[in-house]
């Protein structure tokens, strides 16, 4: 009999899995043939490993139940494709200067958070360069969704004091502590810089940049779980794309719970809830100016995504 050893998958590439033991030691393990199909073992998975009889090699015996999954739905196969497991915080990073802040992009990532059932937070970075963005509004529009937001400058990290929001660098660290987090955001918003500052200089993500070897079409990618002093970072190239083309337009309203609540009161059967449709629930209401601005900004994001996902014929949807 061999002992059962608990571990967590910190890196996977095809058949090889690196797993971290409770002692902190990283070992290589192979999976049994029937576990290699599809995505039955992914980064973040908690597993049980054992040493194979008469050898020094580890094998993965069991994958424990997942707390959460990061996935896309393959339209062709109507099947979930999981890329990471057990993430419990989705950090949506945006820049308030360059690249310009876009509500639509934040709302896209919130759709994923909702779909994956993972708590999202929004971090406004580059606040040292804040000029004409109405940050107070951008933060308040997220409150009814239960999404907390933070005002930081990764460049000035510990020295920057928030001027508009109540949450800054210190509060962000409190929320991250002990979590398994993923950072999402457009290129250039400061993800690498922020993570590096949060790691107290222990990780240089330019080296990781991230999970890539080689150039162009020969680039191989993998997913990784990187242990930082404050939190664990899941890094997965596949997650970064913000295309939502794998989401069925009919399922989208449920991923905008604030709009769904209004839409259920709309008396039209096939209403597109466009900005000027008279009689639609979005126009028959006594909302204050703030609520109007908030709801319609969300409705614009929603409409844009509906339009986008409706344009892709099912047969041509990518996996
Ligand atoms: N002014 C300012 N520049 C920043 C800040 N954070 C990152 N940058 C700069 O923005 C650029 C992109 O940052 P990077 O971390 O590579 O973004 P990533 O693509 O999201 O990983 C770099 O030149 C950073 O130095 C910030 O808080 N303030
Ligand atoms: Mg980067
Ligand atoms: Zn309507």
C-alpha cells in the first residue's frame, strides 16, 4: 500500500503535471490514461498523488471536487472546456489614463465572473494620471452589483493615497490575502506591474510573460499557479481573450442580473430593450439621474455584446 499524498496542480502541459505538496515541494506527476482526456486535470486542481510501486515517480490518483472552474463552452461539442480550477477572486484591472478606461470591457469581464460564479473586484490603476474620468461614478455603478472597486497606482504602489475612492492599495491587499486570484484586463493597463508590486518584488512577470516559450506559431503556452507571499496567482493565456463569442445570446441577460431584474418587468415579448423603445420597462420608470445613467450604461454594454455574439454563426464559432 502506498500513502495518499495531497497536492495542488501548479502547472500543466499535456501529460505532465507539476504539483505542490503540503511541504511546499514541487513534484512532477503523471496522470492515468483515463484522466488525460479533455480537461479532467487543470491548474489549480487539488489532487491526491502517490508514488508508483517500485519507482520514484508520482501519479495522480484522484482529482478533488472543485470550488470553481474557469471555462468556456465549446459550441460545437456543447461541452465545457475548463482551463483552471479553484480560483476565488477575479481581479479586473483597468487603466484610468492610457489605454483609456472602457465600461464595456469591465462589463465583459463581469459577465465571465457571473458565468463562472467567481467574486469579481475592479481595480482602477494609473490613478497618478487620473484626469477627466468620473471615477466616483464608475465605482458607484458597480456597487449595486456587489462589486468593490479600488483606486491605485502600481507605479507609486505604497506611496499613492486614493483621492476619490475609499479603497486603495492597503485595502486591495486585504482582499487579496490568502486568495487564489486571476488578473484580467486589456494589454497595457498594468497587470504585470501591479502583480510585481503586490509580490513585493518576488516575482518578475516579464520573465513569466506569461507561460510562453518560443515565437509566433511555435509558441507553446501553459497555465500556471504562481505562489506569491500574499496570494496565489493563476496565470492562463487562454483566459485573457475578452471575446464572449462562446456565450449564447439567449443566456446573456442572466449574466447581467441588474438588467434582468428590470427586463422581467418589460411587458413586451420580444423586446430588445433599446434606448428609445417606448413602453419598454427600461423607459417606464421613476429612476433618479444616477440610476438612469447606471442602468443605461449597462444596457449599452449588454446590447453591444448581444450584437456581437449574435453575428457569429454557430458553425463558425471557435472552440
Ligand atoms: N503612470 C503609470 N504607469 C503605469 C502604472 N502601472 C503600469 N504603468 C505602465 O504602463 C505600462 C504597461 O504596464 P504593464 O504592467 O506591462 O501592463 P500589462 O500589459 O497589463 O501587463 C508600463 O509602461 C508600466 O510602467 C501606473 O500606475 N501609473
Ligand atoms: Mg503584462
Ligand atoms: Zn423592453
